[in-house]
C-alpha cells in the first residue's frame, strides 16, 4: 500500500541490502509518514536483534504503519493499514 507511495524515499541514500521501495533514513521516513499521512509514533519496542520496532498512527484517519529501524538509522516499512484502535493496555504497562 504505502510502498508504492514512497517516491521521495527512493532518492535517499539507501544501503544495498535495504529494499529501495520501502526503506530510507529514519528522519525522512518519519517525516514522510507525518507529513503525508498525519501519522506519529505511538509505540516503540526493542527487538532481539537490536532494531527498534515502532507503530505510527494517525488519530484522525486511523491509518497505521509499522516500521523497523536498524542501528545504522535505516527505517523500513513493514506493514500498514487502516481502522487502528486501542483496546486497552495490559495490566502493569503504562505509557
């Protein structure tokens, strides 16, 4: 979905191992998702491989995107969709 909408990210300097259609420098990826989709970071988690997994959400349209950022600052879009909803935080987890 969003991968086809990332022409601005294609011009960025991207490592050869990264998929040029869905990856770029973290600030540029976050800027694109905020500017074009109104999405902001809602959650962050540390993966076992040391990368950061983030969920971005647009409160007005309820679109969402999950990105993975490696230690070298390259962020890749993993998933995106619509109809985002917060059910409830599990007991003991607070923002």
